């Protein structure tokens, strides 16, 4: 009954609205269209009286990286990027390679002590300020560099600079906080032996090098029992000097950052020149027995020259993409490396293999490249033999095709350019390049290096890597891993 009352009223209201708005029924419009003047409504022509803005160019160039060196040696570097957010970070030429027997493990603790109490604010106040601004902070340690970053909206950049500088320059290293982090580090050390991939990547350096790069990155148990706030402070004051620091930012105006940073950083003390401790690649074998259904093996060789030989390092990066690999349960799909050599020739063929992939750990003057594999113990000998054959194949003339190489180059270039869409990665790229090269090389230089790589370059550099002594580390049922001598002879 209710609908019977409302429908006539709705129809009447619709007719009134059409008259008011000039909307006639379709039949009336068709009858009157013959009398109306013809109109050109094509979207191919601009509307009369409408001013269109100029179109954007097909290729927008990146803003240049600007670098200013302060009198005390700190380098301030920026790349301005349009958008609402920005990232700034301190990059320090310090890490486990600078540790001595007394300070072993301190870099690992410095990462954990980042953004804690300072001379000017407690950790609680710091967290409160970060949450008010919606900022994200992080710290990471590596063997050659330390990174402290702050990601936030541009409107909070002055406060972000002040907080970051305060945490870098005025840490208290309170003993109670140090003790708390030592307990957490002890727990992580216990978990390390349950994480075979992370454990073996740490072992690769301990076994493959002598000298500074053989220093453990993850603090060992004896170091955790020895470290205290005084040892951390000593290492910090000796290594965190102005001449070894870069302040890098993405999405920030250079002059604006310089005006803030110069006032806050100009009295940071400059240290004496320090030569990077030497390391020598030696290769070797290490086996860690563990109760597991799977055996894990990492087989690696030296990347001669490291990042400082940037053309060779670029070739190595393309080889890693070319070989690719992954896990037996990879989701697949376009762009997931399903056409890489290790996926097509190993994972698709040997269903006992759980994972099989190429990896690299590269430093300033050297590095490691190899294959990491996971397989049941009964298949590990065959899997290692397959890994050896795949490495040798890449170093054999005629094995890598032009189609494979072009696919690998395109994939690498795509990955690099998409990563550089992130402000965090851009800031990190600026900081790390300045510490390694002393400048930031333009991305076009590296892309040109990739484009120029030939099949012969792949073969030549792969043979150079495989001419070094192999480093092999394993975890699990290691009794069935082939002897080191067998592996060594296969590459002769």
C-alpha cells in the first residue's frame, strides 16, 4: 500500500525536475534535434575557450646530486625529489672491519643502541616525538659502513634533522641499556644457529677471508660477556669522526638542509686519517652439524675488486640475475625470475631441491659470489655437483645465449630503476656511494655499463671469479656433503 502511494508522487516529482533542469524526454529531444544547430563534440579537438596546460615531457630528468663538504670534513649530499615525504640519514665509514680483539662485536651493539637516551632527551621522549611526527627511524650495521636514517614528511624535516643529529652526536650508552641489549643479543645469537641461511652467510666471511673481513659481524658469545658501555664509548669516539661521516638526503632542498646541518655539525671533531684494515681472500671449508630434515650449502668465490671495480661489479650483478633461482614453492608469475637459468635448469628438473639461488656479498675491494642451496641430505651430493656444473657453464664460451643475457640485463635495469623510486633507497645510494667512491656516480653511467655487457664479458668475468679458491660452508647432515677436495678439483 505504501508503494502505491509513493510511486505517483515520485513520477510527478521527476517530471517537475526535468522541466526545471531542461531535461526533456528522449523522444522530444529527437524531434527537436533537426531544428538545433549542428555541434562538433569530437574529443579530437580542444573545447573552444579552454586553455590547456603544456604537456609533460616524455622523459623527466632526475635532479642532480649536490654535495657540500663542511670545514670539518662532513659531506652533506642531497637529491631533491618532488612529493610530500623525505628521507635523511647519516652514513659512517665504520663497521666490524675496524674492530680489534677488545672491541669485537661493538658495531653490532651500536646498531641496537641507536635512538636511545641522549644528553638532551630520554628514549621515552624520543619515541614520543617520533610518533607525533609520524616518522620512521632505523639503524643498520655492516662490515664496512653504519647507517642511521629518518623517514618523515617534509614539513617535519627541521625537527628530524635535530633529532637525528642529537642521536648521532650525543648518545649516553647507559650501562643499564647496554646490559638490556646484551641480553637481547645473546638471545639472537642462540637463534642464529637455528637460522641456517643467516648462519652460513656469516660463516662465509669467517672462513673465506683472513684479516678484517673475517671479523664477526654478529657479536660472538665471548664478546657479549666482555662488552660494556666504556668499550662502546671508546670505539664510538675513535671511529665516528667528522671526516668519516656523510649526511645524505632525498626529497630535501640542499640549501635548506645545509643551513640546518652546518649549525648543528660544524663543531663535530675531525679525527686522524685512518687506513682501512687489510683483508685477504683465502677460501676454505666449514661444516656445522645440526639435526634437520634439510641440508644447507653455500658455495662461493671471490669477486675481485669489489665495488671499486664498478664495471666488473655491474657484470657480476647481471650474472646474478642471469643465474637467478629461488625456492621450489615460488609463487611464479611474470617478473619473478621463472626464466632464469637456475630455475629452468635446476628447480624445474630436480624436484628434491627446496631452494637453489645465486647470491652475492660485495665490499669495497672484494666480495663473494656463489650459489646457496637447500635439499634433503640424500640429494645434497647431487645438488652440489649440479651447482658446480651451473657455475662452470656460465664461464664456458657459447653456453649463455644473447636472449638470456638481454633478458637478464633488462630485468636488472628494471629492478634498479624501480628501487630508485624509493626515497629511502635513494638516500642510501647517495650515502654509500660517497663513502665508497667519494662521489655519486649518475645512474645513467651504471645503466650504460649494463647495456654494454656482452656474452664474452659474462664468460670472462665468470672465469676470473672461478679461478679463485672456493669457499664452502654447510649446515645440517654435513656427512653427505661432498669433500672440499672434490669440489676444488672440479674447478681446476
